[in-house]
C-alpha cells in the first residue's frame, strides 16, 4: 500500500482528468456543454481543484495567450478506480478571431490538482468557425 501511495505521488497510477466536449468546432458566442471525466487511480486521493484555460496559439504554435480561465474548487476525495463526471458549461467569447482567417488555433488546457502528488493534465483542441 505504501508503494502505491508513493507511485501516485510521482504520477504513476494517480487520478486522471479528461474534458469531454460534444464536438470540436464552435461559433463565436456559442454556449457549449461538456463535462470533466474524473477517473480514480490506484489509491484514494484528495482533490483540490480543476482549472480549465481557453488558450489561443499562434500559427507556429510557439506563442500562447490565455483567453479565459475557469476554476472549480473541488475539495473532495476520489476513491481508487472511481469514475465521476463534473459538468462544464462555457460560452465562447463573441470577439474571438476565427481559426482559419487568422491562422490561430485554440485549445482547452485542463489541470486537476491534488493535495499531494503530480497534477493531471489534458488538452483539447477546438476551432472557431464563422457563423
């Protein structure tokens, strides 16, 4: 049991997060409904928060600009191998440049933070299309 605990502190067998979206292409001002899928690791872990940033990448993929951030304070315990869903609702900003016209890409960067251990990360690319 102690070995499992130390392995999860290093990120091996720790809980994971995945942002699940209904599609990958959205319009300016569109309201999207998805969810965070939380999957427990090999031991129980205490969750601290879920952070999700909407990030714009330049056409080279070298420069990032955070457009918006959402934080869900989730002081909870996820049991070993337990699966949970946490609702996610987000409105795409009205003024966001279109993906194709400006040669930019967008992604949601999601991070699950624990009281102890390595953070779980997830990235989901999206496009912003013209109406």
